[in-house]
C-alpha cells in the first residue's frame, strides 16, 4: 500500500540527509509503528507519505514513494487526499471549519463527493468515534481527547486507504488515549485501513502494532520487523520491555498480559529477596492498604523521610515560619459559569514531588496557574512561602515559585541562548552567569548563539527549566513536561528533577504520563472535575487505579513495584 | 470503498439508506433542517434594520430599533464563539457615540444655538484654517444634534453586530458560488488569524509573569510582539499544510474550450460592468449605461458559473432557503421600507428638530413598523443549549 524505494530526504541548507536508505513496504491493512529517539526524522518520513515532504516543506527527495500506486513525485498532497489521511501533532492547527459536523464533511467537500454519500459517512463517523453528542459543538470548546478524535474523524470520512498519524496520543490522558487507539484498531480490523503512526509513548501503542519500523539514529536506514524482534534491539522501549530484558524473557513480552503470564517466577524471586532483606523499597509494601480520603496529605515516604517529617511537624509547633512550600485552603476557582476548581485543600512540603493527574480539563493547569498567581482564587486562600501569589509583584514571585508552562517556548523571547540567559539573570536578580552555568550543566554542548527555536523539544524544555531555576524558587511547577519527549530525554529530566528534590525543592508536576509519575513522585493527587478525588503516596494511589497504574505495577501485582529501576535494585 | 465493510456495531448505520440523505436518520434531522434558518436571511434582516436606522434620527425610534435587534439576538443567538462578537460591536458603537460627542464639544459646530451650556477656551487658529474652531461655546443644540447623529451610526453598527452574532460569516460563506469558494476560505482563515493573535498575546503576556516581569502595561505587549507573530505564522503554515493534505484546491480537468470561454466571459463581463458604470455616472452616457452594465453583469456571472466547473467541490448539507427564512428577511425589509416611506411622508416626526430645540415624540405607526422586526424571535426555534 505504501512503498518506499531507497528514499532519502535532505532539507535545503542541511549538511546531512534527514533520512536515507529508507526502503520498505507497508502492506494493506497493517498497522506499522514508527519508533525512534527525537530528531531521527520520523515526521519527515510520515510527511513523505502524504506528499507534504517535499511539496510543502521544500528539500530534496531522492528515490520514490508510492501510495496506492500513486507516485508522490507527480502527485501533490491535494491529489493524494482521497487515499491518504494525515493527522499532525497538534490537532488544533488541523481544523479549517468551526463545528464538528462541518469539520467531518470538509475533506469530502473538497473531493466533491455526492451530498447523500457525505451525509451517510458523517453519521457513520460520528457513531464510530463516539462523537454523535458533540456534532453541533464548536471545536474550540472541546477537550483535547475529543479534538483528537474529531481530527481523526475528519480524515476518515473520505475513506482513505492509508492513515498517517504523528503522535496521536501524546497530549491525551490515559483514558482518552485508549479511546483513540481503540478506534484505530477498529479501523484496521473492520475497514482494512493501513496505518503508519509515530509515537513516543510506546507503552500505550506497542500492543496494537503489527510491525515496527525503527529509526535508530539520524540518517540511519530503518530496521523493520515484528514488535518483539525490534524491541530487543531498540534504543527506545516501554517499561514492559525493560522488565522483559531485565528478566531475560524471550521472546520479549509486549503487553502487560503476556508479561504477567511469565512473571510468576520473577514475583517469587522478588518476594524471596524482599523477605531476606526487608529494607530498600520495603516500606512501600508494608504499608497497610489504606482507603484514600480527600484531605490525606502524607509527606514523602522515602528513605530518611521520616526524619524530615518529624522535623517539619515540630517546626509547625515551635516556630512561626511556615514549614510548607505552599499551602492551599478551601480554594475555589470559577471561570465564567464553570467551576474549574472546587474546595481544594493542599499543602506542599519542601523536598516533596507531587504528581497531579486527571483527565484533560480536570483542573490541573488551573491549579498550577493559581499557585503562580496567573489565576485569582474566587474564594479560599493560596499561600506560597509567605506570599499570596496573585498579589505579589512578579519580580518577587519568581524567587518563590517557578512554572514551566505546557509550551516551554512561551517562556523564551530572545533569539539566542546567551541573550535568554542574560535576560533570565536580570529578571531573577541573580549574579550574571548563573543561568548560563545552569544551562551548561543541564544541556552540555549548547552554544551561545543557538536560537531557542532550533532546539529539540527536550532541549527547549530544559532551557526553560534553567531559566526558571535561575531564581532558585523553592517551589517548582511543571505542566506536562514529557509531552513530545523520548525516553532518553525523559530519563534525563527524571534525574534532574530528582536532584532538585533532593536539594529541597518542592516539585509539582501536572502530567498524563503514569510512568513518569511512578518514577518521580512521592505523592499523587488525582483531580476530577476540579475536585481532589485521591491524595496519597504514589504506590497507594496508582496501584488501585487501572488507568493510572504503571505497567510494572500491573505486571507484578499484587506486589507493589512501580518502576523497573526498583525491581533492578531489588534483584541486584 | 469501505461502505460494504461498515462496522456492525455502529448505531444508526446498519440500516440501508437507499433514498438519499434524509431517510437514514429519521425525523429528528428533518425537524432540525426545518428549524435551520438560512444565514442569508439573518444578514438581510439585520442589514434591513440598519437601513431603517439610516432613515431617521429620532432617538426614540433608534433606541427601539436597538432594543428590537438586541432582543432577537439575546433570544436566538446560537452558543458559538462567534456569537459573542455582539458584545464587541455594542462596545464599538458606544465608542463611536462618545467620540462623536467629544468632537462636537471640542470642535464646535456651525449650528447656531442659543442654549449655551459652557464655554471652553478657544484656541486661535491661523487664517488658512478658517471655518475650523477649537473650543469655544458648547450649545445644547450642538450636543443634541451630535447625539442624534452618533446614535444613528451606533444603531447601524449594532445591527451589523447582530448579523454576526446570529449567523457567522463562515456559514454565509457556504452559499458562495463554487468559483469564489477558495478565495472565501482564504479570507475566513485570515479573519480567524486575528482572534488567535489576541489569544496568543494574552498567553504570552501571562507567561511574562513567570519570568518575573510585569505582565501589564504597553511595554510588555511590545516585547511579546515578535514571538506572537512567529507563533501565529507557524500556525498558519501548519494549517495550510493540513488543508493541502485534505484536498483544498483540487481542480477538475475541464476541456480547454471551456477554460477559454470562462476567461473570455469573465474579462468581457468585468469590462462591461466598468463601462456600464461609467456610462451611468456621466451625463451623456445615459442611454447605453444601463444595458451595458446589465450585459456585463450577466457575462461575469456566466463566467463565474462556468468557472465553478473547475472545482469539483460539493456542499455538505447546504442551508436551504425555506419560507421561514423568507419571512425573516421580509420582516426586516418591511421595517426598512415602512421607515423609508415614513421619512418621506412625515419627516418632522422622524427627524425631530434641533433648532428650535424640541423634545422628540414617538411617532405611532413608524414605531409599530419597527416592532415588525421582532417577528424572527417568534418565528424561529430557540437555540439548543450546548450539550
């Protein structure tokens, strides 16, 4: 269905080809997953299928790409529109009209389908994607998951035989991601659609793939094979594969179910080890299974944390200085007619890492915005250190709390890294060179004259983080930090945040990434419709939730392990 | 291609639908189609009210016109982001009114007035600026005249706002002839650029706070200018790519003869329109002006229709012009027509005197005519609450 014949793409002004030696075929009705670290040319490869590369992006394409027998050299993207449906990373930049129903019809209108056919397909697609209740809604009012489904629906209506998706689940919460993936699987099974999809969150998608094309390094030819084969050699892999590699299972399990069936022996071994040395991560398991109450706010249950807990409690009684990095009491935020947050009580202790989880639109970002004073509380109080965020002038506030927004680019104004750092020093009132030193430490090898726009997603995030850290805020907030990050960038971020927490920074992450929360957070807070529905130690909260449990937990249940690293440590 | 493999579980699709679009989902959608008012009808109604507003300066009638349009908007506007633009138009109208009053106060007016309210210091101007006055006497007559005049303009603006709120220009766009469609889309995309730009600017200004810089003030706005423009440009490029990949701008193969005829018709048509207009406007062209204009218009329209054959576009659920739409448009037209009639039969009531200053009275039957404009509020169904 899709055929690459010795394809290489070089963009104008680039020294090296972005992809080269691409030579493979995707047969009809197969779901092929494109994996690889950031910047290996996954998006370029996807663009070549729809003809956007090189017709739209420029650059030179050598070799030949044919889709359903049509050569992309002679067919422009618009002439491939009836066979290829493309959904990019950001669904919002995909929409042409303003209501759901019109959006679904748009592609068919361009192709000139008969009105009765259009009508029937729109109704079918509304049902297939579960959008029937939203048909008259303006797209701008939909949640992220709904928008992603509309974007997929809008390219489905012309009944393309090929679907090209670039990170369709990255911005979605676990439940919404499963919704979208279920639809894709249904398309492959019921309609015989061929799907080529790139995705960083392998733990979500790998079980649906028939084959995997791995781009290991920039410019290297792709390795094609079954998921198990490719995962054995891939530099990027989900936790289930990591655990499989650790336990030397062959063939590698790809789903939680496969792994569980093999894991009996591993569970046994872990239990033995654990009984011998009842320390390490032991207290996690020994905790009684508590029912989570709303206001339970337990400080981190880490090694040595008991000391700090005792210490901070004592300080509460003896000194007037607030021991909390932040304190929220009975917070309610109303926006228009919508209650974004309802009666939230929360205290954040120094050194604690909190993961804020919940559906798209549950109020996570609003809560973070309230902590930096971007949103004024409708009622209740917010204290960060000894300040009220929305009444504190910004120059004072940056020394108390820092937020890395969902789009780190929003924080970066200058056109070179050096200028950005100088500005950050001035903003924070720090000694000149503070920010640059941080950048050199976090991002070795970035030169002064690099434009922030030319950095990769992960590098940009780290630069924004360095800018925020220049003021040394005791409370650090991150909104969706792993969106678009590959596993390597993610593990660098984890190491970095762990160090910061160890230095006494309190960290709050709003994230959909359960694996990140499992690795990093001491405490998880689940939000739903603006209310706290669970608040407790990570192990307790995520273990009991089917959608928020990380893979390792699911595999090794009923034992409470969260990450591969913990298992590795216990076995060694 | 895949209709045969239709998934079995999909609700409402398993039934065969042999008789076209309306059979497969029953009465619900037929009812909705009936309730749909053609966007053109709303625009005609609103613009007719606006025309009516230009026929009178009676503040009571103008206020009545504003109330009528506001009532219809309040009860019938759909819950879309577009419909919120009404508020912006009302603010703009108020600003226009205030500016008009301010000018009347500072620049004075040639109206001879006797009721002096206050005297501003007058700025002496050189000879060449004769006829212009800065400051000086402010009379009640001047103010009242400016108020009437400004109110007329404000009413007009509010009527346009009502059209925007009741039917977005995008919906109107669907009724454009095929040959103009692509230009129309480009215009609409350009129009959405501005709201996006504002949203971006607000977000980035908020982000300035995170950098420890003041998030208010003009300087802040300037510093985010470049990133905002960059972001908006990037989004436009992404949208263009998405539109291209979705078949925007596909053309059908048409015979060469048709292409040439199209070009010839459009060109001669436009020339004809130009010549005809010139003929109508000059003194000696009175005889040939109108026929040439009409012929040119016909040729241009034929060219457009023929040009539409190059685009294979079809329309999904085009808005139908139903009796209800006719009634809505007619109610607006009636208001305009009756007020025009009233302006010629009873000019003193519709243009209350300023010199001497008299209190405006509400002329009875023109007021009743304006109330005809309320008809749409009873003809159409109230908009559904968003689910």
